[in-house]
C-alpha cells in the first residue's frame, strides 16, 4: 500500500512538472499606431461633434460614432460596453482599442494597441443635451 501511494505521488509530481512545461499562452500581441493615424482619427472625431461642441441626446451617443470611425481604419474598441458605464450627469472613461482580427473566427481577438486609447468625457448641460469630448491618448 505504501509503495502504491509513492507511485501515485510520483506520477502526480511528474504530471505537474510536465504540465508546467506545456503552458499555452493566451497573451495577445501588441501593436502601435503612428501619429498621422491618430491625427486623422482625431479630425474625424472632431468633425462628428465629439470635440465638445456637439450636443447629443444621451451620454453614450458618441460610442456608435467612435465604432464607425475606428472601423474605417481597421480598429475596434476592445472593452465591453453597456449603458451603465455612462450613468450620471458627468463622467470620464478610457477604453482600450485593438486591431480588427484577420482570423475567420470572430471571437479571436486582434492585436492590442499599446500606445493609445480612447478617452471619453461627457457632461449633461441640460436635460437631454450632453456635451461629449472624445480623443485618442
């Protein structure tokens, strides 16, 4: 019986040792965007009224505009969005962006953009009128 326990323990230790050598990483690759692309995206955000001069009916009205602009350049917001993120009369959030995945599987993540993110700020000026400021950091 004692020998059987030793064999089982040795098997478990060997399995643990071997499994540590076969770790599969799920880390996504990182990418960078250059200043000229940041400027182009920034100009489009400003033209869409997300420079603080536009007025919007909801605090999250800018999100769909951001998605459309980023998509033109092969980028997407990588954070999960929901209405609760934009509660309150004023707020400030930052969102990660990534390149659109080139894989066939739509659930395969793209490359994280490591040198920039979306900065989103809103303030309710009066009931149903929000000022939204969005830019790339």
